[in-house]
């Protein structure tokens, strides 16, 4: 590595474990080997009917001139007409009272988190150091290296609630969480719901308790809704979506099947939106206009919600049902356990009796052409001394059933 890089350069050019993993997945995705079984990666499914509707919409935009799509800069807050359409849609759907000052557009959720984490944590203006608190780990790996300061994340080890049918669910350990809030200087709390990698959807009650804790500690609560409502709506439990001026709700167009658009949406109080807009201006002048121009009409006419309810959500729900069936068929009567499949499109499988680490399991499966994600990468902001951290894997089940079956059978034979 270049010795003349800054601290920023050193931090952001580091070759982390997950970078290595993504390199592996990228190579496997582009290989011509027909026998590779790809169950890693977080790409949404290309749902043919949804893709057709997006391409038709693109043609309409092109026929109308397309100038707004790439010929002009939006303001740093993002496309005004898109923000207006979102505001109306969200107020109608959830009875909120948003105005245009409550929404900012970014170049994808990943860049929303970079701005938000470094706004509320790290080296503060008064010289103190603050951290981002993750109430539950495992948590989304993309948060891991976002801080401009070192060691900016701290996570709380969850409680494990076990059910019949070899299923389990992580729950927030509120006693530990309160302890962490006392011991560490926390600037912001962040949770993904549904959670990548586990498919967990923290309950309304858990979220309400987090909301109260955040308010009483005078810090914001970020809820990462990349897989949630209103789009792509990949939630299979009965939960509600709430927002208040202490909540920062992050949405994304990616999991609708549009990750290439790089469009994120942040809903927050006026001061946070103003701050995020200014960061947008400095980092990128303006967010991309492509996603907003493509989807403004569909948001305004509520066609996007209809597409979610009639095509996208049912597609993922059906895949989730198949995933649970296959797990029961293949792993039934073994010691393997499946995290309750409540949202997103991942199976999180725990092997309490695993004789090797999840990393070794990954390597062994890779040698046989099966790609999964070893779970230890997702226990961010925690010490590595909990054996459970090395006993889990993540599988993307938004695949053809035959591919998923074959892959799960190979995992079974490797472990048992
Ligand atoms: C939980 C979660 N949040 C955020 C993102 C980032 O999404 P994007 O930057 O594409 O909007 C992802 C991507 O996989 C994710 O899984």
C-alpha cells in the first residue's frame, strides 16, 4: 500500500475480509462455469414482470424528451417533484405529516449511512468521541467500515429465542443495551428492519422501546428500511411502519430490482435533512436524477405501491415459503436451526455443533463450486469471543428452486 496516503486513504483503501469475499463472488458470477451454485451476494432478484414495467416506464420518459433525467443538476436535496410525490404517497399510506423539508435524496442508502454515521458520531465538534450503537448483531456488513474515525461502531449481543421446528429469533437484550449506553458515548442508534443478514424483523414493541431510549438519551434512531415498507415490502410479519421527528428512516430503490440506479431516500426532521443536503452538495453537488425521474410518475399515481403489492412482495413471499420448506426437508432432524424468516430474502442458518468455523465451511464449499456467505463477517462492533459468531451462514434464497435445493443439499453434506 502507498506509504504517502492520508489516514483517510489508509482507512478507505484497506482490503477487508468482506472485500475479498465480494471479489470471490464477482469472479464466480462472471465465470462461465455452469456448475457454480451462487447463494451468496445481496442482489435483488430480477423479477421479469417488474423489469418489464420499469423498462416501459423508461421508454415513456425517453419519448417525453428525457432531458430532466440526465440534462440538468437537481438541487443538493434532490429532485423536487420526486420529493413532493414521495411526501404525498407516504402521508397517504401512513397518515404522517411530512412536508418537503423532511425528505432528502442520496446516491443510494450506502451513501446515506456514510453521511449519517459521520454526522452524529466520530470526532465531535467539541473534541469528544461518539459511537454508533447497533442494538443487535449480526447486522448489515455495509455499516462496518463507514466511519471516518476508528472503532466507530459498538453492537450488543442479542438474546436467542428458540422455537419448535428448528427455528430461532434474535431479540434485543435491552439490559445490555442500557449498560452499553452508560459505558460508551453514543451519538446515534441504527438498526436494519428487516435485517440483512438474518431476515429478522424487530417487533413493533422492540422498536417502540428503542425509540423511547433514543429520545430519552437525546440521540436519533436510524431505521434502515432497505427491504421494508413501502418498497420493496419484503416483510412477512404483521408490523407497522412509524416515523417521528427523532427517527431517521432510510429507504432505497435498490431492492425493488433497481440497484444500478443508486438512489436512496432519507426521511428525517428538518435540521437533519438540511444537514444531509449540505453534505450532498459538498460530496457530490447533487444526487443522481435518473432514479427520481424514472419513478416520479409511478410514485405519484400509486403504481409503484401496486407493483409492490401485486408482484414484488408476493414474489419474495413465495420464495420465502419455498426456502422454509427446503430447510425442513433437507435439514429436518439435524441440529441445524433457521432464523425465523420474517423479511428480506436471506436464510440465516445456525449450526450449533459445527466442528469447523463458518470461514472454513465457506472455503470447503467454494472448492466445490457452492458460494454462501460465512456469518462471522456480520458480527460487527463486537469482540470475536462468542462461539456462535463462527457457527452461522447466510444464503440468498431469491434463486431458482432447483439451484437452491442443490446448494442446500451440498451444505448439508458438508456439515453433517
Ligand atoms: C440492510 C441494507 N441496507 C442498505 C443497503 C444498501 O443499499 P443501497 O446502497 O443499494 O441503497 C443494503 C444493501 O444490500 C442492505 O442490505
